[in-house]
C-alpha cells in the first residue's frame, strides 16, 4: 500500500522505488534523512488511523485525477453530449421509442465515453456499503436524511439483496459528474424531444434516483414505480438507467423485464450491458423488474435518474378521476418468477425450457 502523501510522479525512470546516490551523503545526513522520513511516514499513518472513515477509496493523486477528469469531460461534452449528437439520437430513436411494446422505451448502447463510465463503476465498486448501511438512521426526517437504502431483509419477496445510494456526499467525483450530466438542460431537451413530454424536471434530491446495486442472488419483483413527488407536487414521467456492468454475461440473469398492463407475459428483456442507456416512460402501468435472480460473480450496478413534470395525462393514471392521487410502488405477482412459490412446478419448468 502506498504511504499517505506518496506521489508516484516523484519516482524516476518508472521505477517503484526512489533512487538515492548514497555516496553523496554523510552518515549524519543519512541519519537525518532516516529520521525525517520515519517521522513523516509514521505521522502520516497516525493521521490515517485517526481520520474519519471514507466510503470510497481511489488510488490516484488529486492532481492526476484532475488532469484525467478535465481531458475526459472535455471529450464527453464535445463528442458524446454535444447538441448535434444528442438531438440526432432523439430524432433517430423517437419513432422506435413511441411505438415500443409494451410501453414507450428505448435503449442506446455506447452512450458515454467508456473510460468515464469505468471510473464511475470503479467508484461504485469501492463503496463500503456495509459501513453505510450500519450507519443509517432507522427513519429519515427533516434534519436526518438517509444516504442509502439497504434491502437485505431475509425473505423479502419484492427486492432481494439490493442497495441504493441516494446522497452525493457518499459518491465519488466521477459519479457526481455523471448525475450532473444527466441533469443538464441539453440532456433534458434530448429527453423532451425523444419522449414528446414537455417541461421535464430532473429529480433534484435523489427521490429514488441514485446508484442502484443488486448482489448475486438478488432480484427485483415486477412493479410500477411511485407516481408523485409530494414535496413539490410533481408527477414522475421518465426513468433513465445507465448500466455499469462491464463484461456482463447474458446467462447471469438480471435482464430488465418489461411487462404489459395485463401482466400476461414478459414482452421485452434488456440486458444490463456496460454503457447502455435505457429510457422509458413512467406510468402507473409501466411494469418492469428483473425476476431472474442474478448469478454473476459481481453485483449488477446502474446509475438511475428520474424525471418529473407538473401534471400528467389521465391515461397514465391508475385512477384518472383523482388529479393528485399519490401511490407507492405497485408490486405485481408474476407467474413462474424464479423466486416465486410456483417456480418449480412442472408447468413453470416446461415454460422456461
């Protein structure tokens, strides 16, 4: 492990150790150097032991990170989030989005600069979820906000082994940057042009948005999302997911399933592949989840961002006669889901062959 404050740029010729010309040092100089180094080294470690815990650990100096980020962000804005590219993508995929079955949706591969997405995934993978989950208050109030949601209850039939990071204070710099990008006026204009929904407002306080992780063996029961942000009187209209799973194998489960209003059968399965952006219209009937428990050697991870408007059409509501009717998550029962009681019946076993 690198000692605190050690900068690898100080090493000559790419070596892992500094080179000292010992012949130029007197014995007194050597003792002095040794004592100075020991004092600095032990003092640094003492400071490390007594500092507050951090929730992610990046092995790059701040100056190196600043250089890398500046270069990467410049490329992102010029190549990936330029007005020409975003509005071109909106025009290219608008018809496909509007006519998609079972409800309007689209996915776009290679959406952002790959090294930037890798940096976000690395920060996410370095997050100490155990510490975060233990440190959370049992309830959240006006002066006490939950930074994570930890769905690890044994026998949870809705969302097993899932964790969501909901606060920027426990996110790395690249992760904060990606959420900033998803809130820009240009990205919002892209969503409006793609979806046909006007006056979209990005989620300002991570009301459901955030980093989502499901560990091996976990799943997410099919559902429609909560519909209202009561604090501001806004209606939820669009879901956006950016998948972070490099090297994902389609045999590992965890595909995003889209189901119709009558819940007759899964109509679409979207694999959670690295740098794939998924967008779908959020209604009281946009049923989605991943019922096939994850079998990957590492967690399924995504960046999730939600978008709102002031009001929504009656056809998107489960109760059109109630203008401000708020509901929580609408969980659905899926026949033959892998975690359900009927999963091992002959009928279900045959249907999965």
